[in-house]
C-alpha cells in the first residue's frame, strides 16, 4: 500500500511574491527587454520553485501543467521549450547556484544538463584554452568555462563530448518532436518505454542519449507502422 504524502502548509505570501517576480520576468521576455539566454535560465529556476512548493495552487490552477500553459502563452513558446527550460533548472540547480546558471544561459545550460544526465559532473576540470602557454597548462571547471561570455554552445558541446568520450557522426537534421502533457502514471510508462527499448535496440556500449534514443524511437516507429498499417488494411479503416 502506498504511503500517504503529507505536504507542508502552502506559504501564500511567498507564492504571491514569486508570482510577481515571474510575471515581471515574463513581461520583459515578451517585450524582448532581456537577454533571452540569461532570462530563460532564471525563468527555469523560478518555475522549479513553483513546482517544488506547489505554488500553482495559490495561483488558482488545478495542475502545474495548466500553469505552464499560461507561462507558454505569455512568452509565445512551444510546450516542449517551456518543459526543456524547467528540466534544465531541475537538473542543474542542485549542482550550481541560480546566479551561476544565469551566467551560463539557457543554450549552454542544455549542454551541461546533457553532461549530468549522461553521468558527468559540472565541476569536472578541463584544460583551459585561455590559460595555455608552452610551460603551463591551466585548468578550469567546465561550469566556469561555460559561464564565459565568449564561449558558445557549440564550443561547449565539443568539450562535453570530450568528457563523455563521444564522437559525433551526425546524419540528418535535428528533429524537435514537440511536447505533450502526461500524468505521473503516463510519465512512468514513458520512462519504462525508454528503459525497455534501450535494452532491446540500443547498442550496448552506446551512452550518448540522442544516439540510443534515435535507435529506440525508430524501432518503435517501424513496428507501429507495420502493425497499424496491417490493421488498417485488414480492418477497412
């Protein structure tokens, strides 16, 4: 039997103060008054707090996903983009401060999230390309390297791949499948789908998430097309 979950009383004053901060940030984002890379990183941190403290209840929403839909419409982004912003914050904020995340910005933060999700550490030191001489070889934490204004997401991706021992041989163009709403039970089913699919179809020595998920997803697509097409033909749909 599942143990009941007991929640702390909702701090409505804190919830409303946070709502004011979020509304101000959303307005500035929609008016293009902020550097989006930094403001999206900050937005992720605020949304994480709303989710963890269940402040959406104080805002009159029945579900957190409903509140995220409000956020999405305010800034004119796809659902998948808003969930990606939140996911970055949920992965990185336990490991680095909010100010550090804002300094990195959302684009480069996605690369740090990938590093963490695939078993890496944001405090791992790498050779510092800005502190190299014939006699010395300086080092820098990759999270600090990422925060440098002159470092691009593409440059960071190369360093992350080096840490993960990934050699990219990219074929085709990146496909964004969008997002969808899912209950907690449905999310568990989706997680189980990836887990089972990885055991079935992914190369055993492949650790790059985008690579093995491609194999699993395409296997599921081909199986579904084969099965569903036959049912449609035989069933006269």
